[in-house]
């Protein structure tokens, strides 16, 4: 794709305008959003992403349109998985409910800026050293194996990353919040509040997730413009999605398994296509429509299987008290 500078400027400006408008709404009325509000916002962001993808399909052709949709769906699914960690971070830092929107929004902005740098560096690197695709593919296979190996583990503790430890070391912070303020003054000394620390935690943790998601989307498209926009649209509605899903996150028990299958598939696709470009005749190229179908199908099966298992487990949990009561009644009768 030959994307002119003005198209990049319009895209980035439009995304910044959306973020600023979102930030204005959150700052004007900090609160825990209603379910109806979250549904409307998530629907709007998903609709914008779909319209953008249709625009790419019309003006750039089915190949690039399919690459955008495959990349966006993959990034969006990985973002949903990231919400598990966001929930843990919010609980660990005891963030007040009315300020969680602001924390998420600013954390997501930080993540988007850092991902932009990451994408620019990655695009330049693979344009010069195509052997990096082998590294990306192997890393995705390793990540898929790691997800499968730890899919049944209960990760209910947040582990601080190096950036967060560094921030806490050099930024003296208070133990309590001061509304939504990032800094406060105590005994004439300017200190940061836990609000700033948790924002850094959200942003830098999401960047660590990018170590998986950026190679994954480069396995679906080599176009930096599509990589950036797919990541941007996947992150834009993440704040509302956090509140919309809520308890549903606990019901997506097979999400990690589905994502492991998707990442493993993309890793194999990346290695196979790189071998094909290097003249290995037996290594096939996977059409983007086949990739898109595989990704959507895998995630659909994963979601349905997760909800069915959660419903079955809930039914069993409801039946167990009845069985216990019968046992007690039988023992008393004896």
C-alpha cells in the first residue's frame, strides 16, 4: 500500500480527536458507567472499525481489506484477554470505582503511543531484515505453547514489571488517593498519587502484551498503516469493554486456548510464507481469506464452548446444595 502523508495525518488526527472527546466525557463526569452506555460505545467503536475496514476493502482491494479485518479481530481478541490482567491491576491498587474509567483511558493512551513506536521500529526492521519473520514466527509458537501450558492456572496476583518498579522507585508516592489527581502536596512536598502509578501499570503492562500481538499482526499484514490502525481500533473501545464484560470474563474459560491456537496458526503461517519467499517450494502461502476464516472460526468455537461450560458448571453448583440438603435430611431420618 502506498499511503500518502496526508492520509496518515488524517487518520492520526481523527483518532486523537476521538480520544480527546472520550477523555472530556470521562473528566466531566467521573463515575461507573451503565451497561447501556457501555453497549452504545462499544457498538460505535466496532462500527467505526468495520466501516474503516470496508473503506480499505473498497479503495485498496480485498487483499488489504481482509488483512485489516484479520489483524483487527486478532488484536481485539488479545485485548479482551488483557482485560483479565487489568481487572487484577485495578483490584491490587484498590482504584475507586468512579475513577476506573480515567485510569483505563489514560493507560490505553500510553499503550497506544508506545505501540506506535513499537510498530514503526518493527516495520523498519523487517523491511531491512526479512529473517526476523522466522524470529517472530518462533516467538508466536512459544507464546502459544505458554498459553496452553498455563491456561488452567489461576493468575490472581499482579506481578510488577521493570518499568513500574522503576517508576515507584524514583517517583515518591502517597499511600492514598486524592480524588482523581495525579499529584498532591503533603507537608509542602509534591508527591504522586497511586492514580499515576496505576496508569503507568496499565500502559506498560499493555506494552508487554504487544510483544505477542505486534508479531501476530505482522504475520497477517506487512503494511504499517494497517498494523497501526488495527491496533488503534482494538484499543479504542477497551475502556467500555472492560465495564461491559465485567463478570463475563470469568466465563470465557477457554479464551486462552483459542488465542493459543490462533497465535500458533499465525506463527506457522509466518514461517511457511517466509520459507516460500526464500524459494522453498513445499512451503505454502496461506490466503488471507483462509486466515480470516480460521481466526473467526476458532474464536467463535472458543466463545461458545466457554459459555456452555460456564452454564454447565453453574447448573452443577446450583444442584449441589440440593443434594447436600437431601443427605442431611436422610441422616436425620436415620
